[in-house]
C-alpha cells in the first residue's frame, strides 16, 4: 500500500489516456442513460466529480465506497436516517458536536426513533444495549473535550450484538485515525474542516467498508439532496493533496501548544489526547497515529477577562469552524454548543471558561507568543 503522503497526492490509479494531470470538471447535469445505466447518483447531478471525490475519500479511509454531501450535517443526518427506522434505538457517545446533538434531540423523536447516551467506556455502551438497538454512533476525539473512545472494543461489542457502528472522524482525519481498520462499519466527516483545510469549502463525506450498506445510504442521499457542485468537488480534491503535510504540521504545533498551556498558571485544565495526563491518552496511543490539531483549555478567569483575552490575540482568530491552515479559537458555550441549556453543558463538562483551539500551520513559537501575550493582557487589564 502507498504511504499516506503519497496516497493523498495520488489517491486513484489513473489509467486514462488524457494528458491532463488534474481531473476534469464535468458540469453536465444530464447523462445518456441508454449507454450508462449504472449511474450511482441519479438526482445528484454532478455525477462524475461526486463519484470521483467519494472514491478518493474512501481510499484514504480504507473503505470500499464513499459519497459526498454539501455539508457535514447532511452526511450525519443521511447516515443515521439510512440505517435506523421507527421504533429502533441508537446509542450515542455522550460527547457530541452541538449540531449532531441538536439533530438527535429535535429530529429523531419526530421519526419515533429512540436514543440514549453512553459515557465513553465499553461497560456503559454495553449497559445501554437493547433488543431494538440498531446503531452505535461515536465521536472520537470528541468536540470540544477531545474525549477518546476505544474503537476496536466498541466495534467488537457491536458485532457481537448485530449492531452497526458509525464514527465521526472529523477531528482526527484519516491521517491520524482510520476507524474502518478497527472494525467500525461507517465513517463520516465534516469535510469543511480538515479535509477542506482552508476555511472556504463546506462539504461532508461518508464512507464504509460494508458494500451491503451502500444502496440504502445512496437512496436516502438522493431523496434528501445535498449534493456538491462539480467545481466544489474539484476544490475538495485539490485540498486533499496537501492533507498529510497539513496534518503533520498541525499535530506538531498542537502538541507544543498543549505542553505550554499545561504549564501556564492561568490555565486550569488542558484537553489534548497527546498529553500523558489526558484520561484517554493510552487508548489514543493505540488507535491513533497522531493526536490532531485540536485542543481545548480552561482559563482561570472570569468571563470579562476571557473576552479581553480573545480580543487581544493577534494571530489566532476568534472565529467559528476548525481544521484550516489558520489558527482559530472559540468558546463552545457561545458557539457550537450554544443550543444547550447551561445545566446541560455543565453536565458534559463544557464550562463557560472553556476555549476550543484549532491549531493551524503557522510557526508554533509565534502561536505560543500570541497566547502568552493575550493571557497577560487579560490578566493585567
């Protein structure tokens, strides 16, 4: 198998006679069905470019098929609704992206789909299993507390009970973690984040090693829409060529920043699986090849000083989203998890002084200096 750095640049074995190095952008929304009756995405108009991008992401994750969407939430909702029906049950990991949590809480009850939340241990997942349980949905590392779940053990538990498994691999990317190789059935991404990598392209992706699930997922995808345009598929493919080198730099930067923050007297807690003090460090060491570019930390300051800290940053931008080449920071309580009541957030450990940092590819010393300066300005205001 190709090395990942090579696979990102050459994800498909090209055997055409075209002299072009990059793939063409085919804008047609109409295809001759008499000669091409095997089209997989009727109703997903940019057929060629969508199929190609889905195959590329599938190859990166070690899957047998893949499909792309116009957003991460489209991938999440399509994946869940294609696998679970009325009166069936889903177990979700407790720590979820705020958008996923909102979908679960607001949309699943309308479809008479039951659900429960498990803490991030094998024992708690097993305790939640019912006869009607159809799916276990995981997010690891989680948003925003970087919780780690033992994928291989959960996959084995699910197979034992005939339950499907799905993992949101957005925070790790296929460079740092490949859940399908650990026995997971389906993997999804908010491609807007690391796969896109430049804070300019919203899309989602879902891939699997299970060929028997392909038609049900594509059927729901066609029904709900959410396709990417040919040009967006081209942008996504171009971004993936630099995925490995971007992730490598972000891994290194985030680790150094986490080490700095854990020594800072104005920081109460640092959440980063690369730190030996992280409760999931041992599991992360076993199932990840890198610890990622995401970390969260709690500042020992009241809200007013935290806002001063954010305003005092010069390189790191207080902004939504993550995974791009630029470093971004946000308060989950005010952004990704704002739909939750304060009591609900606190139960999950998402405090008002928690900040989520998406580390970019800038020089790590410059980023640390930016954090240090902003902390001191906030302390001394």
